[in-house]
C-alpha cells in the first residue's frame, strides 16, 4: 500500500509485525470497519474485466474502483473478478 496523505486509509496508523514465514518486518494497516454501501445493481463478471473499467462505467470515474472492491467483501483482490461471479455495484455518491 502506498503511503499518501490522500489515500482513504490515511487516518489509520500502520503497525509493524514480523512475517512468520520470512522473518521480515512488515507494516500492516488495521482493517477499517465501515457501514456497507447501498447496492444499486449487480454485474456478472466476464473474462478480462478490470475494476477500474467497471468503475468508469458505473460511476464515470475509474478511481472509484475501490467501491466495487469493498462491496464484494472479498479480501483477496485476485478473486474479486473471477468470471461468473456476481459483483454488487454500490450506488454512486
């Protein structure tokens, strides 16, 4: 995760932990708890879909890809866009 004052997790404080597999010290951010966004519709994922492209179609702004990722409740970003998966699309703001 990039360190940036403008990122949506900027108010969270990272913690230093030791990776049990490698022994390396890594920074992790606590999971942010938010109320679920109201769902506007759903979308069936097809091969080649990307969250930024879907966000551009849904909201007109590709940088809102995170709204789709958050709504999916999938913690592994590689599994969000599995073809055939039904992806909830939150209302825009």
